[in-house]
C-alpha cells in the first residue's frame, strides 16, 4: 500500500475545488492586482505569470497594496480560478 494518502485508487491526486465565495475573492484580488500593474505601466500577464511560476512576490508591484493582496491567496488557487474561467468561457462555449 502506498504511503501517500492523497492519491485515489487510480493513482490520481485529488484536489478540493474552491467555493464560489473563495473564487470571487481570488477574482477580486486579481482584478485589483491587474489594475495596479496597468497603472504603473507593467505588463500584468507577464508579471503575474512570473509570480505564479516562481513564487517571488517582487514580480508584483507594491502599488495600491497589490503585492500584499496577491500573497493572501495561494498560487494554485489563482491557477485554478484562471483555468476554470478559460475552460468555461473558451472551451465549453465553443
């Protein structure tokens, strides 16, 4: 028997999906971070990708508290919300 307890019987990792309230919180934070980056003249997509991949908060401007805000949510939560949005709006509606 495997010592890893978060695997299902098919050796797949199972993740808990966020509630609508949690997702809305992430969406609000991402909107605020995006707006702060645009105001400072940064490319928000490049900067957010850098943050998600590296975990380095200096990819996010401190303007309007954006750096503090983005650190309130886990990077995997940000990815989950972004992926859910993309799938729902681009793939499922095709």
